[in-house]
C-alpha cells in the first residue's frame, strides 16, 4: 500500500514546534504535509505569514511554499512518517490535558499503514507514548514497534532561536523497539547535526519533564533568594553576582515569575504523576507562581494609591519573543487591575490591540510608575529623559535589573528593583 502514501512526512500541529519541524524536513528534500485543525493557522501558513517573529522562519516558509515541498491543510493524508506536535496544557487542577494528543492521533490513525513511523513530540507524562499511540495502534491490529514504528522524541529549543536549535541541539529518540529508534533516526538525521541518543519511550518522556523541572527548581531558588534579600534590606542581584564568583556556585537571576509552555507547565506533569516524590518540584513551582503577586504587592506598597496609572513595558514570557503563554507579567497586570489601578501596556513584539497593548507614548502619558516587565532589546536605548517628560510621577519598578539605577536617578526617577530591599 506504500504507493498510496502521498507525503514523506505529515506534521500534526503547525505551532511553535510543528511548523519549524515541518519546514526543516521540507528543506531536506522531503515532501511534507503540515496538518492543523485550525483553518486560520493553515491559511496563515499558506499565505507565508506564520512565524514572523522567529528568525529566518518566515523566509524558509515562503521558500518551501514556492518550491512545493510543504503543503498545509486542515485534513491529514497518507505519509511515511507522522509527527505529533500539538499542545499539552494543564487543566485548572494542574492535571495534564492530553486531549489534543488523543484527538490528533485519532485523526491520522485511519491513514497509518504497515511500515509507517509515528513520533510523539508533544511534552507528555511518562507512559503517554504507549497509552495514546501504541494502544490505539494495537486495537487496530498493528504491532507497535514491529510493523508500525513508534517513538517519543522531545524538542529542546528556545523560542527566538528555534530553527538553529532544532538543527544543532542533541536529540533523544525513545523508541518502543530498537527498530523504531533506527527508523526514526533516519528521518531526524536529515537535518539534525547534534547527537541523536537512543532510549525507550518512557525514559525519553521522563527526560523532557526532568530537564524543565530542573530549570524550574533552580529559578525558584533565585526567586526565593530575592524574597529573602528584599526582607533583609540587601540587593539580591549583588548577592547573585558575588556568590557566582565561587567556582561551584551558579545562581540564576531572579525575576517576576516563570512563563512559557515548558518550564511553567511541565513540572506539574511530574507532580500529577508522582505526588509523593515531587515535594521539591511542587514547592519550586509554587515559589515561581508566587512571584507575580510578590511583584504586584511591592508595586502597591510603593504607590499606595489605586487611583494611579501604571505603565508596563513588556508582557511576553521572556525577552525578544512574541510568546505570551503563561506570562508572569500579564499576571502582574491582572492583579494590579483587580486592585483598581489603571494599567497601560506597551510591547512592540505583541500584535497591536491584544491585552490593551498601546503605543509607547500613550502608555507612558500621565503615568505614575514605569514597570519594566521584560528586558527586550527594543528597550535597551530607552530615552529616560523623554519618559520623564511624559510621566506624571517619576517612579520606576524594575523586575529584571534592566535599567541602570544611577542613570535612572540622574534622570530624576525614584528607582526600585525587584529583590532589592535597599535604596
């Protein structure tokens, strides 16, 4: 039946990971179908408009559309390899929501034949590849690992550098059989220049979750240190810098919280699956989730009058990306609004109109506090004298240690820094 296979690769989900992955396969010479249930997403891909804020992605998209190596559609088709790259959010009770993975695989299952390969890339609880891929295949009469080759292979990329990291980072392939590992590696090595390590599916799933939990725990230590320093009347950023002079200490930078789809979400998958064994991970998650409220309370303490206007610069979850998923700064804004403050937001990387996003001057006009939410490069040369002239009350609250205190004071501002209890 192989002659029925219209495509070499079908990537299910054309989001932050799915689209770049599809494009790299297309660039390598494969005929690729990008399948997404969102008609709007598919149309943007067809128009060459998706991924504008990811370096080189839009150019590669247009190239692959022009030469016909990539097709985008709202329905799947026959292919040799299926890659599931759909979201795996958590529910309100912090339980993982695997409905997207389940629905995605149900959609492509009718097209799968003997000899096909299936890779789950979505971040998933341990056991998901077996539960959501192998078990449905077995019910259809296939032998996973023998006549359909199945693996879990998580991405390890940073938004803002996705194409480069997909190519150059090391990759884990967790197959349900040795042959599954070998078959899947043959596809990935078309564009992956890093090492491709083999393991089983459960181990690969645990690796992805553990990597992000490790980072979350270390960020939580930095944020807890910031709270201690605030209470002690010292500067957490100075403490971090001096401690890191020790040859075996590497404290991360504190901040207003942790966002994005990975670090802010993945540790909860471990807590959900292993509640008795994840006390440190759960506590770290709660520490990081507490930072928006900590920052908002500091802001409220400084201003002390909810009739004031607050201007926030930057609402993405990290610098120089357009991704606002789980953004801690958005949570700060919401807390301040609930307290009664007027909150204006400016972020040049976020589409106008979203989240009450405004022009910079409108954002600053008659403001009583400037909050540095994200340290975008676009704010590096911020004209503090001009900012001063627009604002009503000259106060800066910096969550990222981005504005130089001396320069702020020279421009006439009272300057406050998250994690700094001294003035």
